């Protein structure tokens, strides 16, 4: 049997870096028999190998376990992402049948719901009619429904007999999941006695028979008083009226910002302005085009300014590569073939060079003098 003290001694020497041969000679000199030394050496080496395998197997197993755990976590996260429903976005639009009603009349309007996601969802449509003067609600209605991709619903709200004539606002709020969408429109409530009254009008030519009036003459313009006379719908303007696009007497940016605020130039107006000033001030014209916020309209402005001025270098300001090439092609069609080298699109570039060669051939043909015909 191998003595434990001997194997421990051999193990310490091996760990200290001594070679097995040196250890063997040392033990022989110390009086140990070669057989005992061999048994102790074999036992020590086999124990060390077994420990190394155990450590190796344990480390490898740990790595595999960690990798499997990470893979499992990734699969779970991926499954959650794939199986989670896409967020549903519903757009709401409202269309009133008429915007001028009298006390006790029924307000009717169409609500249109639309979504790009096919998943069906439950929604709540809340409609509140509010007096704009004091922001107090005078009538309301709530409906619960479901929608997949598109749905239309007609809502009717009875205007109270006691409603004070004036301007009111109908607010429709669509609530679903954790979102809400709101739309509104204004109406005018008038007294019952005024419902049948007609504005003073000039004399009308007599007709043989009174034609039947249509169901409604509402033109959906809050700045007109709509009525029917002898089968003809008439729309008398209401002045002053905030919303007719005219800043009238008594209106200002505080009480009617829509009519009285300064209007910014449209992209078309800015383009026309740039085409005029480019003849005398190309830099200012380029600055005008740069003030257009939408890139496609700004590119169109630069293209038109370049053609108006005859300066093909202005085409460089066009951001869209295809639009820039078309700008250069316009100059080539006018006989300026210096732009061919700047065209990036291969097809347009070949067309430009082909057009240049065609024009050169025409020029050469025109230079050839035809012989004069001789009379017989």
C-alpha cells in the first residue's frame, strides 16, 4: 500500500518544479525502495490527471450551461416580440350633416374610424356638446363599439330646448387601449322663431310655381346663413365672421388668429419670387429656394431658377440626385452639352452624349455645300 506521506511529499516536489527523475534519485538516496517509489509516483500522477479531467469537465459543463441559458433567454425575448400584437392606431374623422341648428333640433354627424392594423379592438366614442362662451357641456353621448380596419357610425345628439343661442363646439373623443384620438367642429344654435326667418333680400322675379326645397341647404360654412327660398338654396354671408379668411373690422390676432395672422408664402409663391430676382441677384434667389422647408419643393425651385437664369451651376443646389440629373438634362436639350460630365445617372449620361453627337453630325452636314444644279 502506498504511504500517504510519501505521495504528499512527491506531490509537493512536482508542484515545486522538480523533475520526476530528480525526485526518484532523492528518494532512493533517502532509503526508499524503487518499487515503493514507482507505486507512489504512479499514484501521484494518476491522481493529478484525474483532477485535471474533473476541472476540465466541470469548466466545459459550466460554459455549455451558461450558453444554453443565454440562448433560452434570447428565445423567450424573441417569442415575446414576435407574439406581441402590433400597436393599433385608429384615426378618427367627423363630418356634421349641418352646422346651424335651432333649439330642440337633433344634431347628427358621421364618425369614420380607420386603422391599418387588422386586429379588432374595443373603443369608446364620447361626444360632448359644449357652449364656447363658458365651456359648459349642454349635451353628451357615449357609445361602445369594436373596429378592425374601418367603421362608420352616425351619432345623434338632441339639442336642449333651453340651449342659449350662440356658438357651440362638438368634441368627439375616441378612447381605446391606452390611446385617445379627438376631433371637433363648431355649430351655431339659433332660436326656433329664427329658424323660419329669411334675411332681407331684393326683389326676385316671379316664378310660375314654387319649387320644392331640398332636405338641407347647409354649405358647411359657418360664415354663411343658409336657407331655401322658392326651391333655391341661398347662402347669405355673415359679417364679421372669424373663419372667412378676411381680417375684418373688430378682428385681430388675439380674437381671430386664423383670419388676422400673417400668412407665409407658399412654395409656389417663393419659387416665382426666386425666378424673378435670379436675373439680378442669383445668391438671393438661392436663399429664397433654401427657405422652402420641404426638400422636393426646394429642389423644384432650384431647378426652375437654374433654367430661368441659364446658369447650369445652380443645378448643384438640387439635393435629390435624380432631380439634379434632370436639371442638367434640361440644359443639354437646350444645346449646353458641358453638363454631360456632371450627370450621374448612366442612362441620362449616355442620352446626353448621344444628343451631343447628333447635334455635331447635324452641324457637319450643314457645313457641306451642295453643288449648284446645272441647266441642261
